[in-house]
C-alpha cells in the first residue's frame, strides 16, 4: 500500500529541483491530488469555477506551508506542516502494537 514518505513526496513535487516548493509547484501538487479524487467522485463543475476554487486552496495551503512568507516552501517548512497535520498517520494504522 501507499506509504507517505515526506522526503520523496517533497522531492517529487519539486519540479525544478531547486530544493523549495514555489506556488506553481504547490498548484501542480494540488492538481495531481485533485485528479486522484476526481477518479473517485467525478465532478463536472464548470472549469472556471474549479480554477477559482483551486486558486483559493493554493492560497490557503501556501499560508499554512510558507511560515516565513517568502513565497517558497522549504523542506523544513513542509515537514513542519506534515507533522502538524497528521499526514504521516493517514496510512491505515494496522501495524501490530503488541507482541
Ligand atoms: Ca522548486
Ligand atoms: Ca518559506
């Protein structure tokens, strides 16, 4: 099953490999994510409507991710966000907890 690895995720989202995620890369990341969701629940919204919604989501994400507001999300900022938002725990927790 899919296991969330922040380092791999960050690297694969960093399209130009400059070590930080900019707004475009966040947008691309979000779009990929939304495409995955689309497959499960086909949304037939007007394209313009969806674009505006995505713009809002990127804005929201950037505000949470980019802690120092320089327009770039460093790996440290990303990792901070990930650990706060419990993304690391979203995989099915079925590891044996007792011996
Ligand atoms: Ca980049
Ligand atoms: Ca930053």
